């Protein structure tokens, strides 16, 4: 065992928990102010009614739904990527997983708020919950909005547990090093963890099972979010590729968010020794793959619509290609493909600043993509005299900005109170690989043998 | 709590201590090993490997499936709502809810089983030494019948042997 590593790892990674800089308070104050502004805007909307937003006939879904789809998409960064890397035993994942899983939980919490934010009477949000109501109308299981309830809650529960379980041994580590109130709080969070061989086995087995279970749940969540649209016969929504298209877009924006979060953590928590350029290189390659996949889906969808030449769909098609929404559409294409593709494809540019620039453009592009899926279709439904337009009002813009600030605030607080890199998993990564037994060597050689 | 244990700086020494305790007649199930990280490469960490966790997760999934199936189909029969020409008990949409509850069942069963079998949360008196968090590996025995003899067995590779009473 590497004794130096055993001392250095906790010293480095627990530093933010025991030492607070003035920058932390400044950042919390700045982000908290924006969140407060968002809450005030929401209070204003609740008091005055949903009419203060830009939602109006025929576009009743605007910024709030865009934010809902965008943040649920961002949530695909963590648990899904972490689970896949855990299952394939990718060793480079070890410093990345917790940063990623935290994004999932916070993004889901923020995203899931927006359907409630958009309710005219938010105090009746529990009508979405399947319970036998006095109105004798049990929520209808054929409604995609009820599917959302089940999918988001399952994913949130699974992701929260997936994040919390591997934190227990690290809480025990903090408990043993802390004194006073910290010792008591982290002692309670550690749940009496001792680190017996049985506890380690059960934890690792549970994480393996959770990783297997969470992947299909993650895929299902964004598929079901896409069903909110594709189950309706609205032009350019009623599409069979919407499920995989949404999932690909979600993973795309999720990886971009993860890269930005990792770069900020590396810079401000001085984690240069743990978050290496190779991590950004590898995530950059994944981002490149998703960028290509995104272009493929956009092309497949657009070509099919254009070839079909259905008048109602062509109205939306042209509105986005060269009409009122064209500037947003082409900005989206530039942000999601034209800028990130060369940066991520050229090894020389796939540096930490390069991947961060690409990720920032992808986040802008993906937010626009969500907006362009929702608004132009609602503004150009089948009957031309129902056509309309949508412009966001300040109250929606403030809430959209506040959602980003809330994400930042939650993440800063998380990194302050929890080791942002899993210490015990990093230690395991430092173990020498065990020597293969003769049988294992034979099996490994067999993989490369060809049949005569 | 009466116990005797040694703190070892590396897993090789811990493995030798476990072997020494066995040689001293201590049953495998009575030997406690604690560390701040799992050591899959060593035999001592494989003693508690047998688990029903996978099967229990499967059973949890089956329970979730059953709950999902009855929640959707019974509800739809008790509160029949005609929707868009679909049958009252509509299999395709119900499959979405059933799938989510199946996975939720598997996840919850896994976590509950983890807590029960790993004895978490554990607030009672138990053998532990905070030096485990500094990277030392604890090898010891709870309520040893002959503490002096086990102390001798544990005193290898420069280990610090401690006795609690």
C-alpha cells in the first residue's frame, strides 16, 4: 500500500471541508442573490397569475418547458456516464464519478421543479400524484405527464442513492479526522461505517447492481420526456425518432456540463493532481461522438420531414430554416457542431480550455435546441389561422437564469461539505493489478485465438 | 467491548495476521478485518463474498413489476376513463409505469438489503480504531477466549497490538 498516497489523498481532497476561503462566501452570496431574484420572480408569477409570462395562445409552452427539458437532459451527465464507466471498469472514471453524479441529482431537482413552476395553481401540484381523489378522477396512466412523474421520481431516487452510497466510507474518513460539530455531523452521516470486509463487499455488489439498473432508467427518463411531445399530433413532434434523439441530446449536454464542472473544480479546488488532462481528453472524445450523433439525428429528422413535404410540417420546417426562428436554428447548429467539431476532433485543440469552450457552446446550442423543438411547432399547428408567436417575458428570463445560479449554488455547497472526489475509489485505483492465474491467462489468450 | 487487534501498515501483513489467527485456532467467521479501502486482491477480503444481493434485487424488481401491473390495471378498472379510443386497460402505456416501478423495486431492494447485511446504521458499541482511516488495516477478534495467545499471534510485521476491555 502506498503510505504517502494514504496521507496525501485525504489532505488534498478534504481541504475544502476544513478550510473556507473568502471566495466561497463571495460565490455563495453572488449565486444566492440570483437564486433569490428567481424566487422573487416566481412569487410575482404566482401572485399575478401565469399571464405575466409570455405563454399565450397558441404557444402555451415556452421558457419553463424549455428549462424542464434542458435540465432533465443535463441530468444525464452523471449517473448514466458513471454507471457505464463503472460497469466497463474504466479506471480513469475514479476521480470523475462523484462530480458527475452530483450534477445528475441537482439537475433533476431543478428540472423537476419547472412543470410545477408552470402550473397556474402550483399548490395543486399533487394532482399529478396517482392517488384516489375526491373528484373520482384517478390520474390517467395513459397521459405522458403521469409517466413523467414515475420516471423522474424513479431516476431521482436511484441517482440519489447511487450518489450517497459510495459517500458513506468517505464520511467515515471525515468523521475520524474531524472534531467538534463536524465529528458529530459526519459521524451521523457515516452511519457507523467500520470498513469491514463484509461492508465493502456489500457496498461494491450494491453499486454494481445499481449501475445495471440505473442505465435503462436513465434512458427511459429522457425517452419519456420526449413522449410528452411525440405522443401529440403536433407538426414535427409526432416522430418515432424523438426518443433516441432526446436521449442523445441529453447525454450530449450532460457531458458538456460535466466538463465545465470538472474544469471549475480543478481550477478552484486545486485538483490538478486528480483531474488530469487525460480525463478531459476522454470526455472530449465522448462529446465529439455525441456531437456527430446529434448531427445525424437532426439530419435524419429534417430530411424525412422535407421529403414527406406535409404542409403542416413544412410550415415549422421553413420557420426554423429561413423564417423567424432561423437565427436561433443556425446558432444552434454552429454551437452544437461547427464550433465543437474541429476543437474536439483535433487532438492539438482537445485541451482543457478547448474542451471547456466546446462544452460552453454545446450548452448554449442544446438550450436553443430544446426551445426550437417546443416553440415553433406550437406556433405553427395544422390550421394556419391559429398560428402565433412567442416572446419570453422578464419573469421567465430571470427564472431561467436563476436555474443556472441554483445549479452553481448547490454544486458549490456540495463541494464544500462533501469530498468531491471519491477518496476510497481513488485509493483502489492505485492498487497494483493482480497477477493472472494460469487459467485466466489461458482465457485471455483464447480471446485472440482464431478458429482454424 | 472486549477485543484484541493489531494495526497493519500494508495488506500483505494483514493477510499474514489473518493466517496467524487461523493457525491459532480462531474460526474464520470470528476474524474481523477493517480497512479504509477494499482489497479485492487479497484472500482475507473474500471471506464474506457469498451474497444473495443479486437475487434479492431480482425479487425486488419482480415485486415492483407486480405492484406496477396491479396499480395500473386495477385502477383503470375501478376508475374507467375513456381516452382517445384506447382500451380501458391499455397495455402499451401501462408498460411505461410498470417498467419504472420494476426498476424502482430492484433499486430499493438492493439498498435495503445492503443496509441490513452491512449492519448500517450501526450506533451500538463496536470494535473500531480511527487509525483505520489513516490507511492502517485492523485485524482482530471480538471477545477473544485467550487474549494473551492471540496478542502473540497478531504481533507480526511490526504491528501495534491493542487490547480493549
